[in-house]
């Protein structure tokens, strides 16, 4: 079934008003976590304009094939164009037709959550990443870390940093910026010093 025919259904979705705490997602099974994300992304998407969704539906419908690579590429493209609600919508369609997201999908959507300042949805995506073992991937870890650092949850950002395998310069920079934003300058200095070691081991 092509997506354009089903676009109108999205506009009747109720607004997403509450999100369970992160630990409840970790205790739930993967299917429940995915369903929660789909509900939240559909609701996030429903705040956009109908004309925008028509464009997103058309783009999705015109993909030569529906797989994780093509859909993730479309999501990334929409995110780069600041068409964040449309990116969420395509993600909800991705889950609906049972295409499993990969680490690049999650990283793009976490960045979109940050741009929308939607910490709750970002936490759900983080929980999904944990359930699917993508959390330690550097792209996902950096995106989640940046989300928490920018949205004033620096302790969560530090936890993600500690759990990221081989953090990159984005990870370090995001954490330093987060500590500076919270005026925790000593912590920022400690992380900044670690960047010299990071540069050294990469040479």
C-alpha cells in the first residue's frame, strides 16, 4: 500500500501529552518501546502543515525501494533541511511498515528531537537505542549526548559519554559545552584536557 493514500489518517491523531519515565521503557519489551516511539513520532509529526506532509508522502512514495538505507537517507535529508516534523512522520511510516531503524536513523532522529527541543521523545529514542544495542555506537552516542547537553540534562550526557565506545570530537565538544552552560567550569576543564589525549591517540 502506498503512503500517499493514507496521509489523511495522520491528521486525526490525538496530541501526545505525556511520556512515561525512561526507566519504564527500559523495563518494557522492545515492541512496546517501538510502539511508544511510533505514537510519539506520529503525534510530533501531526503538528506540521498538511502541505508539508503531502510533500513528505510524495517523497516516500517515490523511493525506488523501501529499505532502511533509502528511508534513512530521506529522513536525514529532511532533517538537514530543518523539516523536522516531516522527518518524524517518515520515521513513523518506517516503523509502521516494519523497517528496522539502524544507528544512522536513530542519530538523525535524535538530532531532530534536539532541534525540536523535545527531550521526552529524545529519551524514548535513547531507550530504543539501548534496547537495540545501538547506544554505544559513536554516531548514536554523540547525538544522544548532544541532546542531553543542549537540553540541560548534563548528568545524563556524562553517562552517555562514559558508555560510548571510542567517543569522537563531537562527543567531547558537546560535553564541554554542556558543562560550561551549567557553569561547571572545573568539569569542563577536565573533559577539555581529555581531548588532548583523544587527539594524541588518533594521530
